[in-house]
C-alpha cells in the first residue's frame, strides 16, 4: 500500500512536469519567434551603419572620429529615454508599447537616407536611439512575467541570439543592398537604410495581434494552463526580493550589474560596429565582407545557445558570466598577436562568442531578485547605464584608429573594458546568495 502511494506520488509529479513543459513550450512558440525577429531587426537597424560606412563615409565626408561619435550617439538618446519608456510599458502594457517602439524606430531608421553630413548624422542617430529606448528591457521584463527561472536562461538566449544573427543575415544583405548603388537614383547606402528599416514598421503593426500582456488575459491558453503559469511564477523563491523602484536603484546588486553590463557593452559595440571595416582592410568586396562577418556570427550564435543550455543544466550563473567576460577579453588580446588575418579573425570570433554568451547569462540574474515595478525600472536602469557603453566603444575605436592608423590599440582598449566586467562579476558573487 505504501509502495502504491509512493508510485502514485511520483506519477503525479511526472505528470505535472509534463503539463508544465507543454504549457511553457506553447507560450515560447507564440512569443519567442516574433520577439526574436523584432530584436534582430532592432540590431540590424542599429548596426547596419558598419556596412553603410563602406560607401557613406567617403561620399558625405565623415572622418573615422565623426563616424565613431555618430555610431555611439545613438546610445545617448537610448539611455536618456530608457527608464521613462519602461515605466510607461509597465503602466500601459507590453502589447501596445512594444508595438509603438518598433514603428517609431523603423521610421527613424528609414529616415537615415536624409543624412548629408556630420550634423545630420548625429541628429538622426540620436533620434533612432530615442525611438528604440525601452525595447530590450521591456521584452526582458515581459518574458520574466511568463517564464520561471528554470526556463529563463534558454528563453533569453533564443531571444538574444538575434544580436549575432542580425550580423549573420545583415552582412550579406547589406552587401547586396550596397550593390544597388544608383538604382532609382539612390546611393547603395541609402537603399540599405530604407530596405532594412521598413520591415520593422510592418512587424510593429503585427505585434498587438500576437502579444498578450498577462497570462490571465491569454484566451489562447485554457484556464488550467493559465493557472499553471501564474502559480509557477508566484511560487518562485527570490533572493532578498526588491519590489519598489527607488530602493532597487540603490541596491548594490543593481549597481554592480550596471557596471558589468557597461563593461562588456563597450567591448561588444566597439568590436561589432567596426568589424566590417576591420575585415575590409583585406581589400575584399563589400559582399565578401558581409559573408566573412556572417561566418563569425554564426559561430557566435552556436556558442551562445550552447553556453546558455549548459548554464540552465548546471547553474552557477555568476561564475559562468565571469568566464564569458574573460574569454571575450582574451580573444581580443590574442587577435592582435597574429599577422595572419584568418588566425586573428579566429580569436576575434572567440571574443564574439564570449560577449554574446555573457548576455544570455547576465539577464537572468537581475530577474532573480527584482519584481513588479522594481523589475521594470531596475532592468531599464541597468540597460541604460550599460548601454552608455555603446557610445563609448565605437567612439574609442574611431579615435584610436585616427590616432594610430590601426585597429590594434582599439581592440586592446575593448579588452580592458571586458576585463573590468570580469572583475566586477567576481565582486557580484559577494552580494548574491542564491542564483
């Protein structure tokens, strides 16, 4: 009789686990593909300037320093409007607000065809950043309200894979669009901005038809499935949970996470935006540049998803975050020691794998202790402070390129910021009891 009761209990646990997996798989298939596509377009519209520069800089007279400042100034607009945008998302709901963000940034991206010099370059890049503000932290907050911690790293990894994937697809596409130079009287770099900006507007119009603000509002879930989601989210144990905005912004964990994200974002954008021009130094065609950079990011995608799956199985998120930051720094340092282009590029690819894997591990950590408006505001604050590195990274790379005539000094500087992120991650372990 006792054996029968134990057997029944195990069968019940197994049945519950199967139901839970089926429910969260259903939610993932509904949300993750469209959100990932949106984030892919986000980074395509943000980073396509690396390819546009192959034509645009010479034609409108931008120096490397001016290009680097304009590349980075997007993040000033982004940071300035980030926190207000996410607080509005918390009030009005992700369904409408994420749609608004996508439509306005698509319009701003397409408007880049009107750039005529340094001043218009700076203004339109700032406007694009302001329009994009709140998209990533809004999605991170949204997904944390639908998926418990056991699923979050993998779900975020599949969402964040859009960053390297945008370069996988964006490289060859940008090369093709640049080849349309003169078609319809437009320069190739203008076709690039136009044809990569308009799909964002269309996807933004579709968003409200797919997204649902909360599990209890999801008509495509049964009542039982809604109950499973709500109970799993509400039963999650959190380490010294923060529910209120102002205390969260003063919390040592939030401040350290902001510094960590700043460090590896400097390295990420400093490398990513300049990579096409690093490859172009081999005197290859624009299309070839696109395919070479795409190959690097294919490997980054694979490494990112594999590392995230490992972390979900084994845990130790902070330790793995430290290793990802350290690996990315090592990749950039070793890249400058090889005269052979392909060996140098292989080490740069190691850096890309580390940077992108760091993102998927990183964003699970704050959702373990931030909830409600503290999560909406805290995630936006971390992202705003960290994303300021997106201004600094490209600017430093451009300045050092003009100063030294080489990208080597810039790569060493980016590695330095990644080592800073590594050190801050080590310090974070002292403040987080449960991962």
